[in-house]
């Protein structure tokens, strides 16, 4: 074979090799092209499969469930904080078991205390449906009453000092307290309990049962107030008459 023939065979061999390499490269790239052939970018720049849409409803439902669970938890956390802050000074800061001579009128006081306890039971027993949270407005209003209840309970115990009693009565050396919250209301502890009850009603109770609970509470509180003020008027006739004329009982500017 002459030189021209050898050059022709070499040229044909190179073309055949180049063609086989190109075909092999295409075969190697074909699977990759087939895997991502249906991919395209969404409006937010995320790759999605052509012909399919992201499951937005699933994420929206999950977000709604998280919001609902949070709205169910917030009232109970706020309620526990309210009652803990309210009751703490009566348990740990008020003087108990004082061995001082005193006069006690426990009958009407216990009856009024029972009615107040019944009103609180109504607030907890008859609650909003599980799928109906109280809402932002009621939660915010309840927070205001929770702070008011705590402030009144702590300041009442502080200013009463040794005059503190659970049942209606007077010690032999009893003094008429007119400082602190008692400059605004004559029965600041009852006012603090009313604020805690209103906080509970706003967070837990339907409106119709709120009315029932408040009516029962006010009845019990009026019984206790009349009983206690009868004792105070007998011990401090002139001073208490002036005090009652200038300071409301437990609802500022109303009663």
C-alpha cells in the first residue's frame, strides 16, 4: 500500500474515533438530560416539576394548626400567672394564726365566701368551645385585669399588715387602714378578687355564663361587705362614717 493509501486509512480512522466519542458522550449525557427534563423554576426561583404545583395548602394548614395551638396555650399560661400572682401574698406574706383577742362574725362571712367560690367555679366549669379561642382583644383585656389583681392583692396585704383577716372580725387593737389601695376603695381585697375573676371570665367563659358568674360573685361580696362594715361602724363610728362617705366600697367611682 502506498503512502496515499496509508494517509487515507489514517484519516478514516480518526473520523470513526471522533464519531464514537461524540456518540458515547451523548449516551452519557442522555440520562442526566432525561432526569431534569421536566424541571423549571417557579415564580420564587425554586425548581419545580413541570405540570405540578407546590402543595401550598398543606403548609397553610400546618401554620393554622400551630396558630390554633398557640392561641389555646396563651390563655392558660396567662391565667395561671394571674392566680399565682394574686394568691401568693395571702399565703406567704400575710400574717396567719395571730393570737390576739378579737371579735368575729363568721356566719355571713362564710356564706359570702361560698358564693364567691361558686362564681369562680362557674367561670372555670363553663368554658368556651375548644375550637373557639378567646381572641386577641379578650386576651389583652384579661392581661390588664391580671396585673390589676396582682397589684391590689400585694398592696392590700402590705398595707393591712397585722390587721389582715380572712373572716370578718376586729382585733382589740384594730386600726382603720386608709392608706395605699384603701385610699381608693374600702375593700381592696374584694376588688383584687373581682379583677382576677374578670380575667378568668375573659379567657375561658362564654358571655352568657360571664353574667351568671358576676351576679353570684357580687351577691356574695355584698354579703361580706355589709357584715364587715357593720363591725367597723361599731368600732369606729365617726371615722368610718367619713371614710365611707368619701371612698367607694370596691368599685372605684361606682360603689
